[in-house]
């Protein structure tokens, strides 16, 4: 098989959702279709110890959670599927955002009983900022949830993206009859635990029970309106992230999952060209290249080794190959490589654009690093800086340790474990993170690698807005409530106490430019 064919077999995506929307349940079903697991219910085995074979960080063991964004890959109908996990809840961190820089599309799961939830919004914003195509699966139709039109409206309004329903649910909860498939113009009937059945449109009109079923009639009336006046499906818009195809179903039943997956696979883009300092590099460029989007430190505390997660972007990866680290021009032999199947690690011999591999990191890589072969030298575009939300002042418990403290902070910040800010005038160290876990990892690593105990003083959730450095802004406008700080690049920003403070400030100071990182990258 040539390079072009290999690349076009790849579908690399992440599933984003708010905790409990059904990500694990859906993932399990996909793995089942891929014959990767024999029975559903094993992915969450993390807690029951089924996957506790790897010695990830101590924190992970203590909390029974996965710190890593694990990668699952399996063959499906001639395709090579790569699913990247996006941890949520307590293990939500900047890594969750960074994972999204390594995928080509995203599946967004929405719980029909809840609608759009907080974490979905955050992850969605990253997809929007990266122009990643988004496919929506509205889950839990077997339960009483929000009305179909209400859900679609919510997506359009809250997320500001056009929706195009690919199927239409008939009832919900106890009255759930199935979905009407827009493409095939047939009813996919929900039969509880039995297999779904398919009834073509012509036959539906002859079915007397259906023709006197008000749930069915109402849903079909509604759907007729949507077909008449709703958004037209446009694959082009989908691929540009302007429209999201919406599917309805139940991950648990399962109902509509395989149809969703087949349609998704057909529409989702294969790996495309990626921007570098020397222009776009095509995925079937014969020279191997890729970038590191995540570094997992201390997977084995005894050896203090690290694994760097690399997204292959072009050419062919072969174990043991020599590559160049573009940042330093250093030659490296990639002898230890791992591909991740759920949480068990297997050695990978070869990989192509779209694949994710874990490579041994003898402490030389940084997040965003490019690895290349061939004559041309280039680097993939820097990973964006993501806006943190949780802020804490940090100090060393023992002032005598301030040298190690500074060294530790600098290295961990450079590695991308956490973001560092300095308060205007006081110069206090302020750490910014996307989730609480980053503080735990930071504290743990400061202790174990730099032998410094750190103390935190909580500042809490803040809304960061960068100032335009060209614009002169009076520092006396800010205080502890709306805190003026600088980031690592000495760029000024304000940590607003809440939405109210932000809006109040905007009203009072309409000429001051306030930049939301989600909007600019
Ligand atoms: P995650 O946190 O997004 O990974 O969510 P899970 O997959 O763990 O699901 C959360 C809960 O919702 C579990 O109790 C699931 O059994 C349940 N669940 C998932 N999908 C469905 C569904 O389609 N219908 C119903 N009734 N429950 C579901």
C-alpha cells in the first residue's frame, strides 16, 4: 500500500462531552464494532483495576483516574481508527485542550436530558479556534429529555454553529420509537433489546398503528418543517467547522450508534496538510515528520522516564529510525515507541500520518516540538496558549529552597505542565491551570523532582483577558479583584473576578482592548 492510501485510511478523532453524557459508553460500543474488546464495560475498568497494569504516576494510582489522554486504535471496515481520549471532570487539564490539536475531527456527545453543559462549551471553543469539524451525537433518547427542536436551537445559540439533523427522533423515553433516517428515507425502529429494524418511507404510510400514533405523527410533522425550511446539509461547511451534522440515539441501548459511526467515518476527514514554518506539509510527503502535543512525566518514578506523545503528520514512522529535533537540530534515534491501545502499551513498528505514538523522552522534548527527517528543515506551528481558569499564588514552604523553587517552576512551566504569571508590582508567582489536577501534578513533581514543598493561596476561578501591549493602560485601574499580571512572554493581562466585573470594566473603559485567547488563536 502506498503512502497516499495509508493516509486516507486514517480517521483520527476525539470524543468531547461533559462528564456523564455517555462518552465511555459510546467509546465501548465503537471498540466493540472494532472487535477490540469482547464485551462492553471494560473501558471503565480503570477503577476496578483491570487496566491498572501500567505504572503511571503515583497520583493516578491514588486517585484511580487516568492522567493521560490515552489513545485507542483499531481497524474498522478498511479504515484505521485512532480515538484520542479527552479526560474530563477532575482530570480536566490543559492536556485535554492540547489533545485536540492532534485530531482531524471531533465527536461531540450531548446528553438529551441536559443539553449543552459547561465542559462541552470549553472543548467546543477549542475546536472552533482550530477549525476542527464537529459531529454531534445526541444521546440518551431512551430517557425523557429535552425536545428535539429545543436541543438543536440550544446548539445553534450557545455554540453558534449551524446544525443539520441527519436523522430525526420519534418520541423519547418510554415513547421512543426510533429515528427517521434522512438520507435513506426510512424509519429505524427501536425494539428495546432486540435489533433495530428498517422500514422504508412508502411502507410507513401503510402502517395503520403508526398512522394513528400521535407521537409519530407529531415528530414527522416537525421533521417535514425542518426538511422544508431547515439548514441544507453541506459537507464543505461541515469540514470547515461551520455546520455540525446531528445524530440521535442511545449509546447504552445501543441504538443508532453503528449508523452514526458509519456515517461519521464516511464524512470525517482523513489527515490533511498541516501548516509549518515553511508552508503546508502534505501527509503523503515521503519524509517523516510529526509534532509532540503532550509529555507524560514520571510514568515510572524509579526511572523518572517520560513519554512524549507524537502526532505523525507526514511520511512513514519506523521504529529505530533516526530523526531530527527541529528546534535544536539534534539527531535522535527513535528506538522505543509505543502505540496506545486503551491503557495497555504495545510496541509500534510503523505509523503514518494521523497516527499517535508514544516515544521515550530522555528529557529533551518540549510540548510543540517538531521531529523531522529529510533535507528540509521546518517546524509545525506552535501550539496555542490556552486560557487557564483556575489561579493560585504559589510560594516555597521553606524560603531557603527558593533557588530550587525557581528552577522547578521554570522547568515545569516550560514543559507546559502549568502556566506562570507574575503579579504587577508585587511580582508574586501566580499559577494558572485549566483544571485542579494540574496543581496536584505540579505539587507532586516539585516535591519529587526538585525536593521543594510548595504552598498555594487560592485566587479562584478568573476570566483572563489579555491587553493589547501597544495600548497604554493605567495600572491603577486594577486591584486584587481585577488583577493585573504578566504572562511568560511579559504580555499584560487581567484576571477578572467574574463575568460581572468583566462587563462592568468594559462599560467603564470601552476603549481598552480585551483579548480572549479562545477568539484569537
Ligand atoms: P462519561 O462520563 O461521558 O464517560 O459517561 P458514561 O458513558 O460513563 O455514562 C454515564 C452514565 O450514563 C452511565 O450510568 C451510563 O450507563 C449512562 N448512559 C450512557 N448512555 C446512555 C443512554 O443512551 N441511555 C441511558 N439511559 N443511559 C446512558
